[in-house]
């Protein structure tokens, strides 16, 4: 990727307020963990945007996420479950006793006590079924890989990201054709710099009703630990959050660097409002157009949420088990 182009794009996104052919290849299981930002660079303080880290009880980074309201973080559903390694079947749900959020730190290892946020509730989309199928060759499906982390106290150091109305998505994507991705994950298979926030710009490629594809061979990409991390887009004078990282694209090579699939958040705004107990409030759009677009989305994003609070099934997991789950090869 042209460093000058990347530098321009990142500089532009920092100055703003606010807050459908894909390669054929192997067919990995749906729900396979999204394997830090490969080809990116360490983020500066002003590039934290609304990106946060999701950590385990030992403060080890497991996934990334995005702040969408002062006490609401959106991430990937596969970040809040345990899955059987060979089949991808969900074996346990994780709850507030298992996870926390680090917000405002450039490196999880250097986070202060006031940058660590306990959870009061974990909310997973009820239609997420782990690896209950295989990916089509295009890479796009309807997986509902989305979850919410509800915090015990508000984050004040970061401005929540703005999610556009669904009817504006194509307009926004055609305006630039590039997305900014970020995450606290690994820098390739060695695990280097896991826990540090990295950022990069990569091209948008295509979308369906509930997912979008960004990146590809030779372009910046996510790696293990970036699941749940953002895909931001600039349109005019607005910075938008369009997606969260879900999984790698089908690839002959495997591993990081093949491009990624992101859950398309504007398709889920009714569910986001409901799952957050209306702490997240969607932006006003054109009601008739937004309702029409939402009705066309498969998978009923507005279905009731599955909540994991203090009385729900909470998995008792070891550090080793958690890391084996989130670091599964792409």
C-alpha cells in the first residue's frame, strides 16, 4: 500500500468529528475466529478514536471492540463464547466474570486502573450459531457475528463512534472507497505486539445486507486479536463506523493478510438499541427509506437479544483455554 495514501487517509479521518467479485478459495467454517493489524502502524493518542480492547480476567488482550455509547461497546459474537476447536460448536457463553474492557490506552500492558472497565452484562445476537455452516466462495454470508458489552461505568476519554443509517451505506462507501481499520491484535503469526493498538487504511470491496469485505492480498488486514475491531469510513465531514471485524476471507494461503469480513453495523441498529436497553440511540435518518432497507435484511437483526449477566451461564475458563479460542488460526 502507498504510504503517502495511507498517511493522508489517516490524517483526514482524525480531523473529522462524529462519532457488491471476491477471491475463491478454501471454505472455512462460519464463526472461525478473526485472526492485530497486519501492515499497519502503532496508533498515536489521537488515533484511539473509539477503539477499545477486550481482555480476560488476567488482563490479557483477547479481542477488540468499539465504543458506541458511553457505557456500550460493540464487538464480535465469537469473542464472547467458547467454541469447540474442530467443529466451531458453541460450548459456553462468557459473561461479566470472564471479560472486561480497556479504553483509552495505547497498550493493554500499560493501562491504568481507571482505563479498565468491568462489565455488567454481555449481550450476544441470538442468531449467531458459531460454525454452523461453511462460507460461500464470495466470503459474504449472514452470520450475525455481533455482541454488546455493557459497562459498569461510562468511558469519558473516548468519543463514541457514529453508525450511519442503513440507507446511507452505499453513498458513504462510494464517497471514498477506503476504510480505516484498527485493533489490539497480533502482527502476524508470531504474536508480536499483541495488546498494542495498531491502525491502517485498506480498500472497501463489496457488501451484502449484513456484511462487508475490506482489504485483500497485499493490503493491510486484521490478525488474531482484532476480532470486533472497527471499520471506519470518512464521508464528507463525518467519520462513520460501518463494521466490526468478524473473520478472514477464504484464502489458499490462510493466515493474516487475505482480507477480512466485517459485520455491517447499520443493518443492526434496532438490535443495538434493544440489546443496550436503549443506551445506544441510532441516528435519525429518512424514516421511510431506513425502514424499507431494514426490512430487506435477512436474519432479523431485531430479534430479542441473548443476555449473559450475573445469573446467566458463565463459563469458568482458564487463561490457556481463552487464548486457544481467540488465537485459532485463520
